[in-house]
C-alpha cells in the first residue's frame, strides 16, 4: 500500500545549491518514464571549487574506513562517557 504524500512527483535537482531554485525537473505524478537535461559541466565546475564539493575532499585519508584491521573498532558499540 502506498503513502499518498510520498508517491509520484519525482524530482531532479542540479546539485548547485546556493541562492536559487535548484529543481530542474518535477514529474507530474503520473506513471511513466521522464527525461530531463542536467548541466554536468556546471555541476563539475561547482564541485571543483565549493567547500561541499570535491575541492576539499581527501579520499586518500579514508583508507582506514575500509581497513579490515580496524573495521571492528569503527563499527563497534558506542561507548557513553
């Protein structure tokens, strides 16, 4: 059984969030396949310089999250101080 407030009206957002309407497309809610254009060059440009984009990410520092030797520690039980 569906939830009327959660069904249909699929949306596409362009991913450049600051200071404007970022909704590129909103479906009508009718069943179907919808196609919309997304400006990937604009998104890549934004992500290359924005603090929430890729400019300040350091994936080489994330290796510890996948390390088998520390996975149990990271996924362990939370200790309340």
